[in-house]
């Protein structure tokens, strides 16, 4: 499910990959540690691919993503920093960045006032993200927000441009992948890699 939702959220990049005849694959690996292990394996077994790790930061981000992962998780980071990407502080920050889509998805009795007012969604604490979504949606017909039941559907619906405007690390992911595909007209970044793979956790 998460694979489909993330694929739709990244559809601008997915469609560009198809235009350029570049391989594109999203792997939802499960736990945080298994995601990192799968990422390392992919880097070893497919060295010509542009493998990307995408996980939650799990807390405030005080350094670059690759340093944050080194310090927080004790992971051995041995790939260039553009391979490491974070949803800050969790995937739910992307949902809160697009309140209009939340309103359409949950419909009547959606309580926008229960959501944090901080325009920088990446500063909202992880625990507050999910709790505020639950409080905002508990009286709706779909019921309170649930990561498994609602997460993938919301990922497929939220507006990536709106999210990127409020979440700089989401924008970094788009800019990096577009640049790798040689879409320099939009990003100003070019590269010659011919395959991309995104590995994301889902817990």
C-alpha cells in the first residue's frame, strides 16, 4: 500500500523517469533498520543505480540528513550525502502541509483547528503530528486518522508542490531525483545515472 501511495506522490518524478527511459523502483522495506540494511544491500548489488534511503527523522533535525542518521541511529554512512533523505519529523508532516487535501479526504466534521499552526511543518514534533491528525479527524465519517488505513491514500492525494513549499527536505528529495535524471531545466542539477531506486520505511 505505501509503495503505491508514495509512487503517486512522486508521480512527477516517476513520469520523468519513464520519459527518459530510466528504471524506477520504490521498495517499502518495513522497519527502520531493515530499510537501512536493504539500502546497503542495494548499493552493493546495484552499484550503477542511484539508490536513495527515505526514512523519518524521528525527532528534531539538527544537522544534515546523513549526519543525523549517523548520530541518531549509529549507522555507518558510506554513500554520498545526496543518497540520504528524511521525512521530518515523520511522514505525517507532509499531510499537515496540505490541509486542503485533508479537508477533502475526511469531509464533514474535519476539525482544522486541532492541527498545529506552525507554517514550518518540519518543526512539529513527531508525537504531536499523529495526535493532532487523530484529534482533527475523530468525528469524521472515515474515523480518526490511522497510519495504515489512511496513510497510503493520503500520500497518493496530497499536492507535492504544496508540500515542497512547506517542507524543505521534501523539496530536496524532488530536486535531487530530478537532477539525477538530467531534468536540469527545472532543478539546475544534472547527472548521468540511468536507474533510480527509493527505499522507504513503513512502521
